[in-house]
C-alpha cells in the first residue's frame, strides 16, 4: 500500500515524529487549561521539544551505508569489525576524537590513553549508534559533534577531495590534544 521509498523515509523520521506527537499532546493539554493540565502540558511539550532536537541531531548523524564492516556499541565500548582491520575502544579510555578524511573516505579516529587508535568509517553499518556513545563523553557538545560531520565538504556522504584532512572534535578534559 505504501511505496518502499516513502516507507523508508517514514521509518527514518519516526523518532522526530514521536517528538512532534509529544509536543502536540502537550499543546492539547495546555489548551484544556486548568491548574493541573496546563503545567503538565508545558512539561510534556518541553520534553517533546527536547526529543525533536535530539532526534534531528541523530538524523543528521546517520549516513548511507557505503563502507565495509560493522560498528558495535555495547556497555561503554565501541568496536569496529572490518574485513581486514578492526578493534575495540572503551569509552573511559578514550582521550581524543577526530574526524579525518583519508583517500576520499571520512573516518572517525578514536585515540586511547595508551596511544592506540581505532579508525571507523563514518558510513559503516551501525555507525549511527556512535552518536549516543560520543554524546556521553564528558564535555562533548552534541551540536558540535553533528557540525563536524556537516562542516566537511561532502556530497552524498563522500568526501570530495583525495587530500588528507583532520578535524579535532573532542579531547578529554585535562588532556592535551596530540596529533
């Protein structure tokens, strides 16, 4: 009954829709008025606004799956299982997060306190789960995280240049940024 492309768009936007529904429910309760329903409606509407903002950031963080490998996020640990390389990084051990462009592909560069790094393609399967993991890092601004993806000159999720470029997204408070 619904075209597959339209259904895929609705599924992708469902979290934003839930937030908009919460805003609508809050406005409806405020319209009913009264000493009890108005504050409850304001609270539900405010939660809905927060939900829409967070969902829209997550939506912008998602990329089309174009790289080999799978990203796993499990209990404070981020893993990338690629066809030739991969590994795991515990979020408490993470000291630096960079977005790099290498040979035309954008990668997250996660650096641990012992100097080991893990490269994760931005467009790997499951990479959208990294938003919540990265947003939980101390001092991380989720708007800056999304802006890092938007600021790289890209078209269709792929970097336009072959040159290597690096953008520092986050460092652990109290740590010096190392290249």
